[in-house]
C-alpha cells in the first residue's frame, strides 16, 4: 500500500494543486492513500523547520510531500514539493495535472476558509469547557510527584468535569517541568484537560481556583557557626517571595480561591504574608497544613498503644507548625485497643484515660513527634513528601465536602480572637469543615498552660515577621 502525506500552507495554490492530484489518484487506485496536513500561513515556517529537523530533510517551500513506509517501518521517504510529486505521479502512475491557475487559486482560498472555520469551531468547543484551575508552586518538589496522581480525581473534586493544572517552579529548570508535564499527561487522567508550565511569575495564579504552595527555602550545607545569619537570610528570602505571591493572588486569582500552604519551613509565616498582601480575598480562603504533624503524633501514640496509626483519631496540633507547636490529646480517641475493655469496630476510648503516664505525654511524647519530623527532613533536606501530599489531599477533600461533620483537622488560620488567642496571627487550631467552609471547634478547653504555649508561638511568629520585614536578600539555595 502506498500512503502519501501532503502538508502545506492553507493559502498555497501549489498545495491545492497537489491535493486535487492526490484525490484523483486515491479515487482511481485501490491501494493509494493520502493524508493531508493543512497549516496556517503564519505557523508554516516553524512547523516546516521542526518536521524537517525531526526527519533529517531539507525543504523550504510549500507544499511538503513524503511517502510513509508503512510496510517497512522507519521514517518517511521525502518526495519534495509539487513539481517533485507531479514527476513521481507521472513516472509511477502515468497521471499528470493540468489544473488552470484560476481553479488552483480558488481551491487555495477554499482551503484557508475551511481551516479558519475549523479553528473557530474548536475555539467554540473549548469555550464550553469550564475547567477548574489548580496552581502548584514548587512543582518540582518530591511532594508534587506524590500529589498529582491522586489530586486530579473525582475523589478530591467530585463536582468538577475538567481541570487545568498549572505547574510553577521559580528555582527549577524548564526541562524538568516539561518532563513533569509529559509524565502527568501520560497518566491519562479523566479530569485532566490541560497542563501548563511556568518558570517565572508572568502568568502566576491567573484565574486560580485552588493554589497549593509547596516551595520552601532549604539550606543543604548548614554552617552552625553562622546559624543565626543563615536563618535570617532564609526568612528574608521566604518573606520576599510570599509577599509577591500574595500581591499576585490579590490581582489575578478568583476571590473564592482555596489556598493551602504546605511544608516545614516557616509555614505559619508564609501564610501570614499571603494574607497581608491579598487583602481582597477572604482570610477564610487561606490555611496552613498541620496534617503532617497530626499524623506523626498519631504514629507515635499508635506505637505506644500497639495499634495501627489509623486507629488513632482527633489529635489536635496547636501553635506554630514550624516551631513551638503542642500536641493536644483532649479529644483524641483510639479504636481496636486490646485493653481490659473491648468492643466492636466502631467502639472507641479516650486516649487520655488509657495513657496514664502524664510525664511521658507532656515531655517525651512532644519531643518524639518533633524528632520524627526532623529525622525525615535531615536525611532528605526536605519535608516528608509522601506525608505532606497525603495531608494536602485530606484537607482538600474535607474542604470540598468529603468528610464527616465531626471530623477534626488541625490547620493554621488567621486568629480573630477565638480561644482568647492574639488576633492577626496565623496559628494552628482545631477546625471542622462543613459545606465548603471551615469553622473553629467550640467544645475544646484552652487552659492556662496551653495559653502560655500559644503565647510563645505567637511571639516566635512576630519575631519571624519582623525578621522578614528587614531589607531582603535572596533566599539561599
């Protein structure tokens, strides 16, 4: 079987002439097949260069004609332009073309009109699709690789028909983002409509419905002698970036955007800076992830009680997620505990009634949670990617209405006077999600000791903010 490919500019008369000759051959010869590629005039030069480079050809004019070696495999065999194709047809099939010039020009005009109509139709079809726009900053972080396959699903976004994913990484390479885009497209996820990549802030957060902020500043070569100076540079670098992020969100993102700040490095501060610079967006649209700390605490307790981590629920994280936090078990429960009292699978017991070692709970337990987080970060130089991705998905599902009304989450939010906490500071507190909104739990006790710990967290965050407001330097790589 002979299969030919005709490619040319839609307004090219020679392409029109070659097209009609090929149509005539296809009608009269049972084993002759033709495939046509019409290219807009302003896109022809770039398309021709890419195609010739890929196949190792040299050709400069429209049309470009080649024969596909269907039976043999390998790249196609270049025939050339219209004159070369005409000579080939005369030699092999004894068929020529005597099309008048006026007909040739008429067909060329018809080709261009048809192509433009097809483009208009495609644009109309595209306008009917209303995708959800998700932006991920720090897209080359390991967390993003774990996150994407589960993120673009009806399990997380049950009422969405299409998702446009925008991958932003200011510190990464364009090649790395291109590879991530290819991997994402290769997943063939049903909701995925489009993937775009960005290495600068030119289009950042445009039309955003969901923003997931994964980028942090890490210093792999820590100089203990200049630890204070290193921290100062890191905080300044983070502050500069997140102030700009907040300003861009304020002007470009949808006003109902959901913003999640994730990671170990200055998490509360980063969220606070966004809030300061995105004044037109409701503060309830910003949260900071404490889910990773929750899960780490659950793992420590589960090991102590010899149960599965999933058997521990309703652990609360208070305070500064990246600094002085406090793990509170006043509402925590354990299921399937093998103690003196047992019950069915839905039966639970308060952890504080089972763990009687108050000293361990107040000292060793709090330290163990911190050590568990530090151990992962020290080995990888980054936050625990799998745990962070899992926490983001859990909060997004809850925010989108996929959780029980009594399920408790710890997230960093802007304090507005609840629990007697200082207003205007982002602190981790317990919340419920209902109908796409979060609300602070009312039935928790904040005693004097916990208030003291939260005041310490508030002082830490104020100091970080003051540090970041000084004259900025670049964030260390």
